[in-house]
C-alpha cells in the first residue's frame, strides 16, 4: 500500500478531486454548492481516489477513465441542481448530493474505481 502522505500521491489526489468538483459545479449550471455539499462530495470521492492511486499504473488508468469520471461528476451536478430546484433553493446541499448518488448508482458504471458507485 502506498503512503497517502507521499507528496506526489497527495498532490495527485487533490488535483483529481478539484477537477472532479469543478465538473460537478459545471453540471450544476450556476447553482452554488454549500459547504455541506462540498464536504459530502469530498467524502464520496477522496477514498475512492486514494484507493485508485495505490495502483502503480494509476496514471494510464486515469488518462483512460477521466472522461467517464467527469461525465459522472457533471451528471451529479445536474441531478443535485434538479433536487435543489424542486425545493426552490439557489444552492445545493449534501442531501441533494446524496439523493443524486443514490439515483445515479448503476447508471454510469464506467466511472469505475474513481467514483462512489
């Protein structure tokens, strides 16, 4: 098992998590994510990302799979925005994220090792 305190692994995990969060925000089409939503997303993605980074071939796997991760994250943003809109809120909460993950589970299995499926 690789040391998650390794600066290279930590930087890679942070970069992947940040770009994934950006894809969620893109999918949300302007709706803000409150702190609870951001923390929920981090809790969902970070453990999966760290696990994927344990594989010595993670770079090639990431190049191959990132488009699916971003599609999944964008779909999460769209779904969470829809939940927020139903409540007539201008922001997304952790509850919206959780409801969206439940709804998407099984629909985008290609996101593989990186996503909370």
